[in-house]
C-alpha cells in the first residue's frame, strides 16, 4: 500500500530515476544513428529548452518524455541499419538491466531501491517503446521497425 513514507520514493523515481532511464534509451538511438553517419539531436523532457550541451537539449519538464531528432541518416540507407537505430534505445536499456543484474550477482554492487526502480523503468521503456503503435504522427520504435520490415514509408522516417 502506498503510504506517506513512500512519497520520497515517488519523487526520487520520477525526478531522478526515470530521466536517467530516458537518457540511456535516447543514447542508444543516438549511438546507432551516429555509428551509421547520422546527425542527431537528443531531447530530454518536454516544454521550452532549458539548456543545450552539444546535441543534448534538456527541456523544462526534464522528467517527462524524451526523443531523438534525426537530422540526417543519409550516409547509409540500409534497412537493417535503420532498424538498429530504432531498436538502439531498447538495446541500451536491456544492456543496462543485464549489467546491473550481473554486477549484483557477482556482488560488486548491493541491491538498492534506486537499482530496483532503474530496472523497473527500463523494462517499462523497453515494453512501451517496442509496442507497435502510433503516437499521433510519430510511430513507436516497434512500429517504426515494423514499417521498415514491411518496407512501408512513414512521415518521420529518418531516411526522408
């Protein structure tokens, strides 16, 4: 049951843990996009931009959402590379989960509420990013991959 003593966990989760999971997810997309010659801006949060650090844009509501703005991915337009760009966020989240659990198993780090919530939100990100749906004009990562597999173009495809 959620009690008064759990309020700190709520704030900790949504204002620290969730943004860290979001950053790792977006870094996965950015890693593969740059690996394949793309130019990418990473946005963390929503609302007006608070600060820019190179390609990283931190927005006022830094704990709410995140996305990569694919400026170009023109060097290589191979479908498998674009699929890796879209799966990159989930791959990085899964790698983070495996790394943390591995470090706990070999007793390099101790389990904590931070790690538990980090893994929980990472699974949340993987599930909902791979779930093939449309978010208004934008596809989820899973829908983008599905469209690439079916060779069906869409408006926000980074190859366009």
